[in-house]
C-alpha cells in the first residue's frame, strides 16, 4: 500500500492541551487513514538546528519527522522571504512586499535542508504531497536528487495574475520548479487559470488542455481543489457550544443588541482596518443603528516579527480606540476587539449566536471561516454572511452578501441590509450557501487530490 508523505512548513505535532484547528486536523486524519508521515518545521528556533537530524515521533497513528530552524533561517526564510515577500505577493498586495536578496538565498538553502533531511526518510512506494508557498522550490530539488515518486503540490494562497508575478524575484524559476511535480492544485479556477497563463507565457510550458501542461517532455496536471470543512461536525460543535456558560455570558452582555462577528488572524490580507472603517461608516450613515449593534472581532496575533504585521497592529489599536471613543456611549461600546485567540468550539458558538458574519479579506485563498459561519447557523433563524468577493470562498458562497473590501460605503450598506433583512430572505440565502458546502468534506478534498495525483503518475 502507498504511504502518504505530507511536507509543509509548519508541522502541528500534537501536544497536550493544544488542539490543532482546521486544515491541520484534516491532514492528520488523512495521514492516519492512509498511513504516513508528516515532515516539516517543528516551530522551534535553535542556533544548532542546521546540524541536528530530524526528530521522529509517533502520535495518534501518524509519524511526525520535524526539524528546527536557526534564528537566522527563521528571520530570513520564514519572517523574511516567505512572509514579507511571497505572502503579500501571492495576495496581490504590492505595497506590503519587502524583498531582500539575502532572504531569498536563505529561502533556497532552507528548502535544500528540507530536501536533504527528507530524502533518507522516503520509501519507494511513497506519494509526496507538498503544501504552500514556503516550499516552491522543493519539487525540483527532490527530482534533482533522483526522487521518482509521485509529487503533488497544493497552494493554499491565491495564485497572482501575471503582472503581479512579475514582481517576484525570479518568478520564472519558481514556475519551472513547481512543474517538476506531477499535480499542482489551486483553490479556485481563477488561480488555476493564472498559473496556466504564467506557466505557458513565462516558463515555456505547453497547454495540452485546461488541466494538462507539457513541460520539458513531462506531463504536469493542474487542477482546482477548493479546500472544504466538515460542515456537519462544525454544525454540531456550534449547537453544543451554544449552550455553554461562555455563550450565555456573551449573550447576556449583548442586552438584546444584534451581534456582528468576525474572526481572523491579525494579518494585512484580512482587511481588518477597512472592515472597522466599514462598521464606523454604518454608524455614521445609519445613526439609528447606534446602541442596536455590537461588533465582536477576534484577531489572534500572528507572525509578530513581520514589520507589516506590526504596522497593522499599531494602526488597528489607534483605530479601535478612536472608534470606541468617538462612537461609544456611557453604557454602549460599539466594538469589542480581542487579540487573544479563542478555542474552536467557543468560536463556533459565537458564530451561531451572531446575526451577521462579517468577513472581508482584501484577498484570501479560500477563507474557511466563511464556510464555518454558514455551518454554525440555526437553519430556522440563520445569521447573514457578509463576505469579501475577493475570498476564494465567494466562488461557492454566492448567496452571501458579497462586498468589495475596500468600499467602506458598500460594506456599511451591506451591514444595514443584513440588519434589516427579512427572516425569509435570510433563510433563502443561508440555504443556498449551505447547499454549496453541505455535501463536501475536508477529507473528501484531500482524497480527491490524492486520487488524481496517483492516477496522474500512472498515466
Ligand atoms: O494560510 C496559510 C497558512 O500558512 C496556514 O496554513 C496557517 O494556518 C496560517 O497561514 C498561519 O501560518 P504560520 O503561523 O505558520 O505562518
């Protein structure tokens, strides 16, 4: 039987008291089911890390093989090139791109170290699945070292349009390196089309059809695989959480006001500053909504060493203070902004209680929070999802109120429309969104990618 080897930058090795969320759970289930190993960074930094062999451990039926990073690698590969250059580039946010050649050099060398440490652990029957923008050179490095096993690569972020890609230092090399894989997966049809366009125009690939490229006399399969959640499980989690003490406390504190809810990592791609501005515009344009609403935004701190994240944090702190000071009243705080993350079940409960899910990233590969918000609703009395049209999820959740995340008036109008929406329209919109996610699962997403990967290699 084939063994699955997942390679990703960060490996969520199970730790007591720490419950991984979202995709980490999916990939772990996939590994437990197919039998396999997860290889990558263990999240630690140590001056000797580059000389230490991978640490191998078993947990919950999965083998984890992890390496550490040196402080310089962490600075240049993770904080630097991956998250200060590639992340904003993939999300088409040029004003956030910071590029240093020495960081690119470390990005290559860390990918080489991933490769060297992975090679001795591979077996002939393995299927290798590499994840995300931290590891763009890895398919080519593995091939250069003689790896013949099927290699799949899935990009969780958007894939940018060709002009944007031109800002990537040596973007052509990344395209050629990726095409050493057998299957390349993207979140949306637009991302897939952007990749095919770039690969054929900039890297010499020939498109055989809309899912097959020929590059250096090899077939490369390309496909769209939108990441899914487990809607039924999440719905059940939300129902259970709704009866918890946490939820009763939140509900009591609202004193009958409508709840607008958002939850994200604190990341420049999430459009948090514009989202707050859209909310402020609601209170200015529709002053009767004062005291009728409370906006609860959870924005867990993330990648705190990246300068653009520090700038965002400062900007938000100023904006939050100003909004509450200018719009608040003695017995009403319009915005509750939390930077501490909450446990997943509690978040599921908040979503169920919310009248509006307010999720407006500037750009997002998928945005699973939007799907979770739909899953968490009471079908008889659902909340309204306001979703950025630039999130991958908007391609499926077309019945949400789709907004331009830069248009503050548009977001204010969408909030007003959601607040005033009839129960019939809320149910209709929710039902259409639910239908688009209800029969899919996260595991199904993983299995469909692997199925095509295994067949692609056979062909
Ligand atoms: O969305 C991309 C992603 O890498 C996710 O896989 C991950 O949950 C998130 O960003 C945060 O990643 P990290 O803390 O490892 O930079």
